[in-house]
């Protein structure tokens, strides 16, 4: 099960917070998870490797320098996603029994709504893996479009061989999405997707800008935000369907390094 839960929030008082609250979002996620399933929260916290959730930064306030200036009465939102049935089950429970307030970095925010309905908020959603994959794996004879545009809405970067890559190379984007899919989806995809992306997919257009993102305790790293269009030079229907599946999976799984602390929030842009 894939789930995206969105909190609608209002700030009762003015506040001055760090620009990046990804760690605070992650801490809140674990506190909420622990209140319903302590064992699951502990297992996820201690697990190594790819984790079955993402969190967003707090989308509220005006950024100035490295700080986020929040005015009293200002509204915004926060998002959690689940990539497994266990995590999605807790997110659904929260949607049905939302808290009145949440705390981030010592500041309380009033919760005015919680939803998994995309008709209510464009970043919300809920779907089974089977229903998500069916349009691509069981597609008819129509050939998918060979162009895919992704919007990287929060700072994004990739890490490979102990180096950071602040650009959406096709093999990094689709290879990383493939790793997440293979880890959590009930149906495995062809492992040659990464090679296909590296050899036959190009970045044909982009509108990106570099931005800073947090690294470790007090460090900073370079990332990017904006849009990039990927074009497949090989238009085989099977491979194009897999690329489109993975591109749309990014909405739930995030892209790149540390999607569990607010980085790599990504979605397909319809052209």
C-alpha cells in the first residue's frame, strides 16, 4: 500500500525556526508512529538501508537566510508518506483520528485538517501497489510518451561512491527509484532498468537551480530544485512503461539522498 498523508496547519503565534525542519519532521513522524505501534517505530528507527517512508519539510513561513520566519495565523502543511502496508496503516489511523496540535522544533502548530484524499490536497494520496502498477504493467498497445518531466520540489541530491551528485542524471533518478520499488513493492521489476536509463535516457531539458541542504549535524551540501525532462532514445513500449511507473512512484518514494528528512520531494509534471 502507498499512502501520502498531509497535515494542514496554522501557526497560533509568530516563530523563528531553522529553514530546514526535515529532522524535526522525522522526529514528529516517529513520535506519531510510536503512539500507535512502538515496535514498528523502533524497528524503523534502528533499521539500516532504505526506509519505507518519507517526510517533507514544513511548508509554511517565509525563508530569509537560513531561517524560516513564521507569522501568527499563517497557514501551511506537512506531509508523510508510507511505502509499506504497516506504515500506511498507521498513517490511515492518523487521518481518521488526527491530533489537535503537533510540535516541531519546540513550536506548537494547530492541526486544521488531515487528509489522504488528492481531491483535498494535491500532495495527498492512497493506492495499492497493484492498482498503481496496473496501468503500466498491464498496459495495452498504446506507446507511452518518450518524454517525462519531473519537478523536484525540495532540495535534491544523489550520493554515489561517497560523492554527492547535485544533478538529476537518469541512472541516478531511475536507478534509485528502482531500488526503492524492488525493496517494498510486491512485484519486482526488471533489474536492467538502471542500465536502460544510463544508456538510452537523456536529460533533454531542465530548469534547475542549486540550493543548499543540511548535511550531518551542522554541515551543508549542494543540491538542486526545479524541473528536468528525461527523453528515452529507445522507444520500446515495455521500457517506456517501466520508466513512467518509476517516475510516478517518485510522488510517494521521493528521489535521491535522505528523502526521510525532507529532501527529494518529487512529482511528475503533466505537459
